[in-house]
């Protein structure tokens, strides 16, 4: 697989991620205006259950198919790829039907006992219909990602988000006046319809691709061997995702409860939770769209390199990933730290939300690094390491929520979350160093981005202070800071010829 293919795939996925995130912002702004922070908080309680069902039925199979497709493709075994996809779909559908049935039958108990809010029951029951389509669609996406055909997964992602937004827009006028219970149902209806139509698109694309490429080669792997291969890879991956989702769900359920122990009433606690997880966190996750895309593209790239034992190719990919990750992470941290109130004013028309965004800004480098480092280690087959890593990381965060949030509120959560991510990133860097001998360059990855971020932030901050405030001025200022950041990085030599040659896959002349 060429470096150009990887870059093209990453750019396509990045564009799709950015589009869906911007579309998601319009959706969240609309929802926050329609149902308020308490309604957003109720919807955020339902989302961890959705993510948990995805982890059980889809997450492990997507990455497994991506890795195995890349592995068999580089060996020229297209027949094996078809068998892998078919068996993965059957296995994921079996699991998804069981999970879907349990969620439908026990929706009331989950809402009352786990979420502690009976208003979520109807939404959970409706959500159960999306799970089989989500599982099968994820398998098809894994196939295309393994072949580095990023267009189909990218378009399906944008298409699905568009359906969700359109659905809630059409249904909000009817359901929102009926109360928060039905307002959440309108949002979940968008999820169900989006998953169904997205599945239809990727399934048709898969059948068309098979006919066009004439993937009719006889498999060399037996059905038993194929099933063993899938389960050997998918089970650890699924266990990691399930554990992470369960622990994340625990965190999300604990936060409103611990805020009540801190002294807030039920409405205030749910509103604070909605502002944190439904408004501020999506903002800091927006710049990570490109890194999420790179993380997905890295799995088949590293898998292929490992299959043919190209150590130099692995080291080169890891080195470029470090540079790319920390440039984006530190740049985003500088942007959110310098303009927290202005960004919240532009997006939500709420400057006071900037007080919550400001401390989150300093977590961006850890949060973004965690994304790409996990992608690299997944491609190297380090699922068991990641499983242990996620358990310890979440345990640190949950301990902070449980013991310190009743005493200090939101700051206790932010500190414990930062501590967990610092451990995660540190242990992942150590593991990658042991596997590849590559470690982030101190100058290019840390010092130069910090200097560029500080310089661009101070210059634009000064310009804003001597100008007349307005949304247009703030928006232009954010854009100008991003451009200045890139200019300073170029001046500091961060984008050197060697770095760019490595990124573009060009060999240096002797």
C-alpha cells in the first residue's frame, strides 16, 4: 500500500469527520435551544448505552475485518476476504439480535436501576431497533477500510449524520412540546433511521464492488479456520471496547449523582452534566477529526507492514504519526486556551461556558495522542495491552469521581480524567518504544508547537483587545490564529524537508 493511498484515505475520512462534527454542532445547538441543558443531559445519559451496544456488536468486528482484509489483500487472497466478511456479518448479527432483544425487554429496568431516570425507557426501547443494522454496516465499513477505500465509509458517515439531523429537525416541533421523554425519542428515531439507511448504502456498495472487481477467487481458508481467525482477533478487541464503554457509562452515570452530593439539586446536576459532556467536550473533540481518521487508516497500514515484516516502514509511520498528533493537539490546546469564551459565544451564544472549556483545553494533547497511539498499537496486534491500559485509565478517573467530586465538583473530574489520560499516553509511548525504538522528537513534537501556539495566540489576543468585539471578528481571529500557527511552525523548521519526505513517502537521496 502506497503512502499516497494512506494520505488520500486519511484526508477523505478527515473531511467526513469534520463535516459530521460540524453537522453535529448545528444539531446540538438546535437541541440546546429547544430542550435546554437538562434535556441535553438526559440525552447524554442514553448515549453511553448506545455506545455500549456498539462496542459489544460492532467495534471488534470492524477493526478485525479491516486488519484481516489488509493482511489477505497484500497476499492476494481475495477469496479469503469474502469469506471473512460473510462470517463476520453472521457472527455480529447473532450477537446484535441478542443485545437488541435484551435492550427492548429490559428497557424499563435499565432506565430506572442503571440510569436512575425512567424517562429514558422509551428511547432505549426505540434504540434497540438500530443495533442489527449498526452491526452489519460496521462489518462492511471494515472491509472498505481494510482496502483503504475510504470513500464508502466516509460518505456513509456523512449520510447517516444528515439523516439524524433531518429527522430531529422534522420531529422536534411535534415531540418537544410533549416533554423531554419524547424529545429524546425524536433524537433516537434519527439514530435508528440513520443506521438503517447507512447500512443499505454500504451493503449495496459492497455488492457492487465485488462484481466490479470480480472477487470470485476460491478461498484457501476453511470456514473453521476463518471463524477461529475472526474470533481470536475480535474477542480481545470487543472485550477492550466493552470494558471501556462500561467504565465510560459508569463515569457518565456517576457524574450527576456525585454533583448532587456536592450540593447541586437534580436539575442543576443534570444541567451541569449536559454542559460538560454535551457542549464543552464536543468542542474540544472537533479538531481531533483528522486524528481519528488517521487512527483508522493506520490499522491496515501497520497490519500490512507487520505481515510482510517491514520494520523500517513501521518506524517511519510511527514517527510521522507522533509529529502529526502533537502538532494538532498542541495547536488545538492553544486555540481553546486563548479563546474559550469567544468560541462558546460563537457556537452556543453562551460566553460563561468558556469557564468550563478553558481547563479542558489543556487536555487536548493527551486526548488526541491517545487516539492515534491506540490506532498504532491496534495495528500491531497489542489488543491485550490496550485492554489493561483502558482498565487502569478508567479506574483512575472513576476513583477521582467517586472520592473527590462530592468535595470539589467538576474540577475533581477534570483532574482525575487528566491523570488517567496522562497514564494512558505514557504507557502507550513506552510500549511503542519497546516495539519500534521510536520516541517523539522533543523539539519538533513539543517545543516548536508550544512556541508557535503561544506566539500566534498572544498576537491575535492583542488584536482582539484593541478591536470592537463581534462574532465575525472572533471567527476571523480564530482562523487567523490557525494560519499564524502554521506559519510559525514553518519558520521554526517543524515542517522540514525530511519530515515532509517521510510524510509523503518519498525516499531521501543518498
